[in-house]
C-alpha cells in the first residue's frame, strides 16, 4: 500500500539555485508544486519518507500543517 502524499516546504540554502534544487527533487521522484523566489521557499509534494532523504540543498524542511486559527 502506498503512503499518502504530503506537502512540504523547504528553504533553499545560499549557493543553490532553484533550477538546481528543482532538478534534484525531480530526480528523486518528488513533484515541485510552487516556488516563492523572494523567500527562497520551495513547496513540494511526495509520498516518500522525508527523514530518509538527504536534502543537502535545504536549510530546513517542514511539513505543511492545517492548524491555522483565526481569532
């Protein structure tokens, strides 16, 4: 059984271009959803286990959460 697709955000490290990161993610079988150039953030979707992937081009990777609250 395949695991559920999850959405993540990664912040690109200095010295890496979006094109380089996009190429590496594609080779890993990960789909790039959106790129936010001013923030150097890549939104991507995968069913792979993130902890088993070496993202040497990201400062940090966070899973998208549905926990926003409006007060």
